[in-house]
C-alpha cells in the first residue's frame, strides 16, 4: 500500500518554483479592477438566481455588467501600450 505522505513529499518538495513570478503578480495587480467587477457581477447574478427580477434587480445587473465592460476596456487600453500583456 502506498502512503500519500511519500507521494506528497515528492510533489511538494519543489514548491519554491511554483510561486508566481514578479511579472505574474504585477499582471494580477493590473487586473484587480476587472476581477473585482467580475466578482460583483457574480454576486448580483447569484442574488437573483432563484427569483423573478424586479426593476431594481435589472438595474443592479445592468450596472454590474457595465462595470465589467468598463474595467475590461480600461485594462485593454492600459495594456495595449505594454505589448498586449492582458
């Protein structure tokens, strides 16, 4: 019988190179507004998932979608000069 501890030690022994690089961390920081807007949209979609949408729900949903689109546009405009890092 193989024990998971022996396999786990072999897999996690090289964990240092699994860490994100500085460039990857910078890309995440650059994409933070888009990530936050996406999470907000997801929250609204979950909130209205099991009920009929009221006018207020429609507004919240449209507003959240606009925030995602605006964040995506700003990220695209910002990264175009950086060689398309998005």
